[in-house]
C-alpha cells in the first residue's frame, strides 16, 4: 500500500495530464491492444456507436472491426464466446453495457469461466476481462443502476476490480487484461464524468494492492469505486472537526488487500465499511467478518457499515439520492465511532 | 471404403461399448459415484463425426461424453480413472464423468450445463479465425439443448460472422425423460437452423457411414471459410438417461426394437462381412482387444489413488491468492 501508488510494475512518469475517467479507460484498452495482438474488444454498440458511455469511442477506427467487434444483444452468447476464445489464448475484453445485464451471462461466468482451471487443470486458463458500467445516480431506474459485485465474490476463480480514480482505472484495467484469470471490472457510471490528473505514459497497477487515500489516527474508512471518493470527502469534513480519518480504497475485492485494512485498523481501532450496493450479504458483510477474524484484538468499537438499504434502486431522483450512501452518511458514521 | 478405416471404426465403437458396459458395472458396485450417462447405442455418431476432423481441430460436447473422448483418441485409462475420481484421471479427479477433457487432443470438455458450451464453441472458432488458422470446431449437443437461449445466440453469431463451427445435434428422441415432441415446437431439430440461414445436413446416427458423409460436407464448408453447418444425427440411446434412470417414460419394446433393428456396431459388422473386408475371426479379435483395453483401464483406475487433499486448493487461480482461500487453515 502507498499513498499515491500508481507505479506498480510499470514506470509512471513524473508528468501528469488531465483526463476523463472514460479517456483513461480508453487509453488502457488502446495501449494493451497495441502491445498484444491477442487483445480484442467485444460488446453491444461499442464499435460504430462508440460505446454506450463513450469509453471505446474511436477504437474501431484505430483497430478495425476484427478487433473492435459489435455484437448482437446476446450477453450469454457473447460472454461465452469470449470464454471460448480465451481458452485458446486470446485476451478478449467484453463490455456488458450495464452491469445489470450481467445476470444474463451468469451461467457462462459462474459455470464456465470460473471453473475451467479447477475442473480441467492448468492446461485451461481464461484470460478474460468483463467491463461492467455499474452503479446508480443517473436516474436509470431499477434495472440499469445496480452494483452487483458482491455476487462475484462468492464464485471462487474470479477476480473483482473496482477503481475509484482515473489513474487507477487505467492502471488496473491494464493489469486486468494481462491477468490469466477472468476479471470482473466495475466502472462506476458516475465516475465516468470525473476529470483528473493522471501520470503521463504507460503504467500498470497490480491487482490486490489497496491505496491509502489519506492518513488519520482516529478512525479507518474502507471503501472502493465511487464510495472511495465519497469517503475521501467524508475525511475532509471530519478533518475540519478535528477527527483524523484514514481512508483505504480497496481497488480490488478479489484479490483483497486485507493486510492494508488490518494495518490501518490496528492503528485506529475503529472502522467504517462502505459500499454502494445493498446491505444484506454485501461486500461489507464479508469485510466485517474478515476483520472480526483478523483484527478482533485491535477493535475498540463495533464495526460500522454504510451501505444502500435492501431495496431496488427507485427512479425518482429524490428517492434515488436517498438510497446511495453519501459523504455526509459516512462522516456521520465515522463521527459517532470516533466519539464512542 | 478403405478397409483399415472401417476396422478402426469397428474397434472404436466396440471399445466405447465395452468401456460403457464396464463403467455401468463399476457404478453398480458403487465404485463410480455421482452421475453416469452412458453412450451405448450412439457410438456411430462420435465415431463417424470425429473421423472427419483433423487432429488440430477442436471438439466440445455435452455431458454424455465418454464415447466422444474415446473416439477422439483419449487413452481409456485416465478416462476411467476420472470416472472413479482418481488423481490419474484426465481432469485429475476434479472433473468427473460429465467434465472430461483432453486439451492435448483439443477436446475442450464435456459440459453439464445444457447448451452452455455452444457459445464457447463459437468463441473457439472466433479465435481460430482471428489467429488466421483454417481449423474448425465441432460442437456436439443433444435435442434438449436446442430449446435454450444460448443455442440461438450461438447459432446467430456463428452464422452472422460465418465462423468455422459444426453444430452437431445428437437427437436421441429424449431430453432426459421428456420426448422431443413434448418439449420442442418443431419435430426436426434441423428446422431451427433455418432461422439463421444456416445450411443443414440430416443423417442416420445409427449408421456410421451416414454420419461420416454428412459431417464431411459440414467440415469442408467450415474449412473453406463458408461458415457453420447444422448437422442433425437421429440416434437412440439403448440405456437410460443416466444410471439413476428407471426409464418410466418409454416402453421396453421401443428400446428392444431399436436394439434389434439399429445396433450401429452390428450394422457395421454386417457391412464388413458382406463386403468381405474381414473375416468374423478378425472382428472377434478386435472385440477381444477392446475388452482387454477396457479391463486394463478399469484396473488402472481402481489401483490409482484419490487426489490428495492439497489438490483442493490447486488450480483455482493462475497464481494462488492469499485472500479468499486463506480460510483453508480454519476449515
């Protein structure tokens, strides 16, 4: 873990540029396609249309229709096709237009991609990335706003990655493409619009290494994806009140950098876990249990979590906003803990 | 046709038959657990179809896969060991009867989720063309798979992109215990390929020559870059869906009638003798060889150890993770 760790295996430049999250992802795709001819893209409306959220805009012109393949609306078929191609040494990157649609491909992910290596031995490997625009906040309603990563933690054989910053989006996506395992890659739709400074040139960020967003001695806040940004804002609110919050951005849920979380909790003795998804059986439920197992002696107060309630995402923007955890919610939970 | 080829087919079909009979016996003795789906009666389909593939072509099948592995040339010993869940099995004892594989022979598995492997076959074909080869993919499934969504997604994409896939449907008249006419709106499975403008071949799956002929056309088309073909082999399984099947859904007379009229091995024997390509003694010699290979496989399997407990945590990820499997110390 490090404060601004974008070094990883690749050498990050000292010079920075300002990019949208979407552009950072596009750079990762383009660089990996340049680097390795086995990398190709598949998905609905990602070529001619440029991707529902514009992530792949321009890549068709750059790499041609063989490598930027528009597909029919056939999530199970397309993910299955990608798994088949991956077994034969290709490195497909599939875009599932909304993470909600990944439900249609669960058979291929859970029964095939995740199982090959175990059932068929080391001869079978599935270097596959499934990119999933996820999350609420854009009034897309109950079927286009979900955050479903918790399901995939429950399937051994998969990796789950969820960047919070543009730099991480680029570096983690590049690592995911180079990984020999199937990777579910979450892209929070609200983050797509954020414009940030990222290092020039090529760099990768290893999967399984958390990022310490800010240091603090009173309370630890653990989050990932969009919620890591909310946690960072919460830390600023708390700082003004004289409460030192240490924010850990997990970056990936599998592999999980539990050591980074335990180290921070050992220092602060208090922890708030945050996720955008629903509460029961969620990522925080797993994280909380891991901390119970591995950091019990260090905990000075009960573990707290801030999550969406166990309800579908409603359409009306006022209702939707009430579902998604905010910096204020996180700050309130951390404040109560720090004062306990 | 070439005598050597026909004798090879006879041996292969006989090997499948004896291997399956032996595995049924081991199942009855409780030495094979779980599911066991026998291929008895359908031997001509795998034998005829695989005779049209090159060694570097690819194969994916449904869970009734023992016969396909044998016809592909997989050693019966590790096959039988897999059925018994032994470490010497083709999948190191972690796959089982329904999940056989032999990557060295480009046999990418038996699949137990009905129809789920059809998109995988399309993906392998996609990769073959992407990588600039002329290799083709044979995707084998039953009549039941034609009713599932992934079947239609796979056929559409393969036809749309003219990929080198052969979709071979083994129509054995029953999806587990449900007759085709009780599950499918159309009686001929090949009718379903027409929606995708895909050429079709129908053949007699109880006749190795008929399967071979239909498959040759399909493979030629795929190899030439002319896209996928749907081949329907009408066949019949002489045994139940699995060893656990009491066969309440079909008449004993029906099974006997098929055995009497259409045993693919007896048909091939008659052909060979009629054409005087071999003597009855020569064929009996081949049958003895098949029986010996089966016995040897059973002995090998029974004498092999089960996988060690350490294997539980092997081959989950390309490199082991610390995190998710760390709980193993605390099981």
